C-alpha cells in the first residue's frame, strides 16, 4: 500500500458523471464523418485548444467558446449552429449515482472531499447539489486556474485545510493526475465507482462501509 491518505479531491465530468469523452464522440458521430473530430480538435488543433483553455479559465464565456468552436468545426467541413453547442456536446452525459454515494460515505466517515473541476459550457452542474457532494468546491472558471496546473490542487487542499501529501485526486484523465502528483497528491485513475472504491482502500487506506448499491443513473446534467 502507498502512503495512507486522509482527504479526497474529485473531478466532476467523467467521474461524478459518465464519460465526457464518450459523449463528445457520440456528438461527433451525430455530425457525420469522423466521430472523433470534436475531441481531436480540442486536443490537437491549436485554435480550439486556446478556446478551451480560455473558457475553462473564465476568460471567455460559453457563448464565445461556442461561436469559436463552431467556426473550427466548420473549418474542418462540419457546419453546426453555435447556439447551444456545449449542451449538445454533453447531451450523452449522466450523473453516476454510485459515485455520489461513495463521496457521501467518505464524508460521513470523516474524510473531507473537495470538488476540483474544469468548467465547460452552461448548466454543467445542474441537478447536483455541490454543497452536498463536497466540503470545498473549486471550479476553474471561478478561480482562473485549470487542471492540470498544480495551483488549482494546492488551492483545493488549502480550502480543505489539508497538506497535499494527505490527499488523493480522483480523475478520469491521466494528465490531471500527473499535475496533482507534482505537489505530492496521490492519484486514482477513475474507470468506475467500484474500482475507485477498491483503489482508495487498497492503495491509500481510505475505506468506508458501502451503503446499498445504487445501479440506476439519473438524468444528464446539461
């Protein structure tokens, strides 16, 4: 077992929800052509990457991102309306009730939890009472810093009142865990609630007694 930890930082999209990457791919498929086009642009196309970074850090709002990204899609042969683009990109995402249950169990057991999320679009967190999910909430657009900057993880730890060496970050993206690791935060690469529960217990000594499992997922958050 790695060093025992006592606090948890957790991502939103792809952890508290179903896979955002899969939702973006489904959106790409709905456009015709290459289903991976939206993801490829956001990861490899410099203008699209800049739009995403500016939006996640709060330098531009959702509408400005939508206008800019619709232009990038059009430049690659896909004509889409800008209005409501981020909502359509996330239409396939649903809340993972099993993860909400796990986070509730952690807090009930005395393990503080901070949400650390790169914001995207409008209405992303609708349907989830963030104050009931986490003891501290750090949203990239609100603080002007986005993952994987080590500063956003340090801020989350500061708000929880814990040292980074006491914390574990749960995220579905390896680069975000790598950013947290730079200041000594442990990492759990999330694929499912049961696997994350197992990793927390076996690797970091964070164990909770599970409540009755919840198998049905709630509605999407967009």
